[in-house]
């Protein structure tokens, strides 16, 4: 007699086979049209059923080969028709909507189960409308800037058929030599968490099946921003408490905001590579945080788990040495929790072998496939797999988008110096010299990761200044290129500066000096750029330096030379207009630094939230933690930024002098505009736990608010502190809230002196 459950399984399989044939007949008959997938009789094609039901029904119909194909993620150059016909799961880098639709038709119409592709792209700070780099946007201390960027970026990405973006990059970094610091929010986990949540919320919305929303993928999980020596792809070694307190919080914030995919990192943490780390991927992300989306590897990161064969070093990606070969790399990555393999093909090549050998459980394969299908269903791809080619272009870089990019760039710039009120410049100047290697650059303001931005869309600083003061004579001399190896152009530059009423000098890095694979051992201004600034200073005429760069720079020489310095970062397509808005006072700068500027590369790492030592830095005493040739403090501290007006922060008051460990208290401060023009200040609240079981950072940012005030106006800013603010993770990865005093500091930079304290009680 046949066992009942076995009989039910056979009947169920017959039903599914019939359903598949029915759907195939519909497809062959042309029932799937460019506007969306026609609902067939297969259960997973029914949008009225719950996502989990549809996922499970589809999963039960799949062969092992089809499951493994869903785990494969190919780059654009690998995404051929044949690869898609085999059941390819995802593709990235294809951004032509016609090509997206072509490949999607192959997936939906020419595969057995008609599973659509998930198309992804590195939309980092804009797709076609390019906003300031994320480090610049973090300088705004305004989550509305990130929200605006990612709302537009998601709509533009989705318009061409993308449904996943490899963003936001939420790596906290104390390492300005590392080029990818440009892509993140700087050195602070709290600021990084706020910006991460804003980006995810904007790009995904409450339902990323909407036609203008996409799934996000925070990266790189985890601690990728702290590579030894600041060298890209290098290893990282740290304590458990530091991992939890500094590097995990922005990822947790992104996941809590709804991020449905995550990218694991190239680097190893304390000897365990990110894409082969069961503690971070499975224990923390999936189990502790309840993440039910999928984890994709970075480019060939699974293959790089292998040891490099000594007799064949050119055998392909390899290096970490935690796996012996490709099969072993697939085993390590799958069992750690990696669900999707980018570019390399070890999951597909060796998955069946690993299951047969009981080295990877079938349940782990099913779990990975289930997670990927879950995202595809949530993205609405089974109902609407195709891009609307006819309307795609009209949804890119609209006039409103361009205006938003200009607004965001203005809010993201930081005034570092303004001696003698050099800025703002008068719009009544008769003549202005615009000088420098980046003054008329079209490509560099886009930054190192510029999506599908186009240089011809960029307004240069020269163009922005000419538009701002059309009656003035504006003379342009480059002086030198970005590398600035020669002083041959200096005489013409100084002559132009001497002849003008004022000079704007635009210095910095080229776009390719920052970003991925662009670590620098020397973060001075390149070449002889500082010498160019000294030459302009020698004219005796007023001048302001504008910096474009993707990282904190060491600019002691420029600080000593230039009367005014504006940090513009890489500002995006509206670079020139936004810079001119600030130079001529149309916009009063209010940005603050999200990362510390050191005096010298020898100070690195230097950051505001460092742990105390028994012998703190004191340059007047020999036997303490200092350099004999550098001050204790940085050139510019975290949270620093000037304005064309002035502010005071006063009257710090706490709602109580005690806080129950499960309770909360409120801190209020007054901020007043004491100057003569309207402007923005960023009120910042820091805490310090002076006595704890694990030594705590001297300051921890726990709140900020950017406020706009008219002259003489006062505003009371309110912050709430609770257990998540005063607690910390110990070296077992356990969150603890210990009784004792907590010091509170308020002001408008990390050197805030206004202070009070309260006591946490059991």
C-alpha cells in the first residue's frame, strides 16, 4: 500500500507539472506581453496569494540545477541569452532598458519556470541625476538630503528596468587613505546609521514593487572601511566590541529600515573573510536581526576564498586561503550564509557535488533560493518584469531633479576657513579670476562612482561663476592639471589673479583618485597644487580656495596660505552653480565635517570617538601618547564647519539627574543666531561613559539637528537619550547597560564644551 504522504507528493507533482505546461502554453501563445507577465494556472503566478506561499510553491517545482542557477549573479558582459536560458538568477550592469527587456523576455518566455531576472546596478549617489558623493551628503547632517537623492535615484533606476541597487555603502571608516571613504558617511556610526536608514527608506519605500522603487543592498558587510594601511581589499583585525559598536550599527539601521539584500565584503575580519563568515552573515544578520532577504557576494569574492596555487598564480581569483579549491570555496560561502555568487561560478559548478557529498545541506540551498525568490516576488517582477522603454528617458534628470541636485550640493559643502570675511564675494565685483586644475572640469565633479551620469550635464565652477555674475569680467587660467607636475602655467595664473578684483582657486583630486582601488599613501593636494595657491597668495589680492575631493586631505599648507577654504567634495552635476551660490552668498554654508581632517598622514588613524588612554596626549609632557612633531588635535575636527553668520549653543538642561536603565531622559539646548544674516547650524549632542567595564570612547554622537535661524532668532532643540544611547556591546557581542554616571556634551562640533551629567540606575 502506498504511504499517504508519498501519494500526496506524487499528486502534487503531477499538478505542478500540469500547471507548468499550462503556463508554457500561455507563453508560447503570446500571453506574456511587454506590459507584464500574464497570470497563469501555476500557483506562484497568482499575485493574490501571499509571497511565502508563492515562494514555496515555486521552490517545490524546481530541480537542483534550476535552484543553483538562481544563486548565480552575472555582470553585464556575462549576461548572454544562453546564460539566461539556463536559468540565470540575477544580472548587474545592464542599464539600457531595451536590453533589459530583451534579456527579461528570454528569462520569462524561454525558461521552464519563467522566473524573471533581477537586474541590479551600483546606483551610489544618483543614476543619471548625479548628486554629491555620499561623504559630501553626510556633511549636510540632514537626512532629507539623502532622502531626496535616493528617491530620485530609485525612480531613475527603476525606469530603465532595474529593481535592485548596490547601495547604500554604509561602511564606517577612520581611514582617509582608503579611496572608498568617498562612498560612505564618514567616521561616526550614529551619523552613518541615520543616513543609511534615510537612504533605504527613500529607495525602497513601503513597497518596492512600486514602479519608482527598488530593493537596496547595504554594503560591504562588514568592517570593510577599516583596511590595514588604508589599502583597498586589505585585511581587518578588530575586537568583538569594536565590530559591534562601530561597524555594525549602520547595517542594523539599514536592515531595520527594510533593506532586503546585503552585500558581503571582500575583506577578512580577524582572519575570516566577509563572504565566508557565519558569525556575521548567519548568526548576526539572519538570526539575531531577523533578516529574511538575501546576501550577495561582491565581485568574485567567493572565488577569492581559495588559496592561490603556488605553481599557477594566474589561475583566477584567489587569495584568502580558507578554502582549498572552487568546491571548497562554495562550501565555505554557502554554509556561512552567502546566498548569491557574483561573477564567479562556484555555486553553480560545484553545488550538486556538495549536496551529494553532504557537505552542504539541501536545506541551505533551498534557504538561499527562497530568499532570492522572496525578493523577486516582493519586487513585483512576476507581475511586471519589463521596463517601459518608451517612457524611460522622460523619467531621467527632469528639471526638478536638477534643482534638487543643486540644493543638495549647497547643503553638503563645508566652509573650513573664512579669514577677514573674505566670503561671500560681492556680486558687484568688476573682475574675477577663476584658476585651478578643477575650475573647468566637466567629468571630475561627478565623482568616482557616477552611475550613468554624463560629463556634458555638469555645470563647472567656471560656468557657475559666469552665470552668477554675468556683468563681471571672468578670466579663466588653469595653472596646471590635477597632477600639477609643472609650474609652467603659474605665471599666467598669477597674472590673471593680479589683474582681477578677486580670485577663485579650484583645487583637489581628480575623480579617479578616490573610490574603489584608489588608496593613496599621501593625501596632500596632488603635485604642486599648494605651490599654485602660494603663488596666488603672492598677488596680494583676495582669493578663496574651493576643494573638490573624495576624502579628507592634509592641507596644512593651504590653510596657512588661503584666507578662505570651501570644501565642496565632488558635488555632482550642479557643482558650479552650487559653488557659486555659496561663494556669492546666495546660500549660507551650513555643512559640518563627517570625518576628521588630519594635519599629516602620520596622524592616521585620527578620529573624534577614540578610546581614552592612561597617558592622554599632551605635547608639553614627554611621557604620554603623542607625536613629538605634531599637535594632539587634527587640522579640522569631526562636526566642524563655519557659516557667514555666528551661533551660540547654551542652556543645556536634562529632564532628570537619573535615568532608569529601561527608561529615558530628555536633553534640551538653545541655539541662537548671533550674527547679521540667516543661516544654518548643526546642534550636536555627545555622551561619554567615564567608568565602564570596557573603556568607552571619549565622545559618542547621540543626536544632531540642523536648524535654520534668522538673525537674533533662538530655537530650543530637544534630544532623547535611552538605553540604546548609553549602552554598549561587550567582547561577547552582548549589549549591556551599566549603572553609573554619563557625561553629556552639547555644541556645534565634536569639541563641544557645554556639559552636564546624569546617572544610570538599575
